[in-house]
């Protein structure tokens, strides 16, 4: 990265982007010190840019080109245009200031190529691999911004990402089914004799509820493990894992008996702030 300064509004740009498109992560940064908060917002803004590619293109090829720009930028193959991009400028600054590894960032962008196609998620192992490279990697990088890397934080990040990621798969079912995209593993659906076309048609069936129940159970196991591991990382690092508080609340809401899985149930911003504030004061984050 050259010595030229990023655009003066790059910090505000990243904050606005995350606040608009990923409020739970934005709210979590409010509990971090100023310097670390800037790094977290850069990381989360990068993630927003990557995740939004699927919604901004009508064909896979333009999406692949956009994702390739980010991987090229991270490998140093993009120069002047990177510094003019406020998210790229802030991300490069965070990489430098917090000694972040570039490879997980590149892998995160690569993994989201899956989003561009309507290929079904084949197995639970495939879903876990996808989430490990995306959701878990995001937790691990956030933890590195908050404090020195450690095996304990990496272990915690893996379970935290799997928990949050599976919860998001369940929560995003209405959107994904409407565009005939399947993140629910075919293996899980087949084990409960759940017809894929019924899912795409938005049909609430006992078979689908059973499949979602299995996924909820997997998410709960990872969530329980992650929360129990928080005590093994320094208190200064724990704000990186505050989004787990929202994942816990979401899982409870999504697991309610009789809930229609095709009815979106977004959490309000006020409720998200309240949930994360309560999580920040809970024994898992303070003991």
C-alpha cells in the first residue's frame, strides 16, 4: 500500500455501509474501543461488499469479476483504484495496523462465489466448510483486531461462526427459497424425506420442520460450545463475539413451535441494540 491517504470520509463510509446492511455487526462495534472499532468496521464493510455481490448482479459472471477484484486487491495487484475505494482503503489500513492475515480474507471472497449460482448445498459437511471460511473466519479476524491471535480464540471463532451461520441459513430461508437457492443441505432434507420443490414453493411441511429442527439442534450445540469457550479468551477480545448474543436470540425465536419458516422475522434495530447490550453484561462475557 502506498503512502497516500484514503479518502477523508472512508471511515464514515464504512460505518454507514455496515449500519445500513449489517446492523448487528455495526451495533457490536459500539462496545469496542475507538481504534479497534475502526478496524472492525473496515472488516465488516468488506464482508458487506462481498455478501452483497449476489444481490447486485443478474448473472454469475459479473459477480465473479467483482469478487476477483477484491482478491486481486488483497494480493496487491490493484493499486490506485484500491486507494480510491473507501472500503478497500480502510481494509488495507486494518490489515497493516492489526497485522491481519490476507489469506482468510481472500478465501472469504472466493467462498462466496457459491452464492452466485443456484447450485444446492450438498451436505452438512459442505455447509460447515462454507461457514468456516466465511462466518467463522469473520469472527477470527475480528478477534485478531481486538487482541493477539491465539488457539483459544481460533477454536471459539470456529464454533461461533458455525452457530451464527446455521442460524442465518434458517432465517434466510424465505429469501433463498424465493430465488430457488438452497443453503439447507440436500443431505439433511433427504434424510427427512423433504422435497426440494416443496421448499422452493414455500410449502410448510412436517418434513421441512423436522429438517429445520435438526439444523437448529446443530446450531444450538455450536452456540453452547462457543459461549462456554468465551472464558478462555481475554476480556478485551470478547466484544468480537458479541454477535453471538443476537444469534442466541434469533435461534430462540426461529425455534418457536408453530412458526412458519417462510415468514421473515427480522429483529428491529432497537431490539438488536438491547440484545447486544444485555449480552455484553451477561456472565459469559464478563466472568
